[in-house]
């Protein structure tokens, strides 16, 4: 993951989404500093390494995704898991659902360089 990040920086990449980030925790500050985003999926519910990333990542770089459906560690990950993922992010981060909805929407708009609607 360090090499992928260095390539993004070396090529002056202005915007990036690091899909299902589970790389080094210490790289999270650099990802944030570069203005990049990470996604998290249902795996963090049962995989400690992925949960640690979520716990350390600031809210303003987190996006959700399902990346399903497929089997990961003998569990089916599918789009219907997003509600569960979202609630668990709120619990871990100590954020109300309505506030987290706004945060994820804002992050999505920034990540895709969209004009804010509301």
C-alpha cells in the first residue's frame, strides 16, 4: 500500500479513493493530508485489522461500500450489508445516524468533485 500511495503522490494525483483500505494505520494521516478517501465495507464488523483502520480514520475521509456480493472469510458480503455497516460505523465513531449520513454524503460529493446540493 505504501508503494501505491507513493505512486499517487509522485504522479500528482489530486483525488483518489483507496478501495477497502486495510493498509498501514500510520499511512492514514498521509492519506488524509493528500485529500484522499478510503472505503470500508462489511469486513470490519468481523475482521480486527479492518476495524482498527476504521477506528483510526478521521470521519472526513471515510466512504462506505459493499463490494459484494462475494464470500470473504467464509462470509457473504453483499450490498444489503450497508445498513449494518453504517450503524456500526456510527457506534464505533460515536456519531448519530443523521449526522453520519451528512458526513458520508459530503465525503462522496468531495471525492467525486460534485457541487453541494444542500
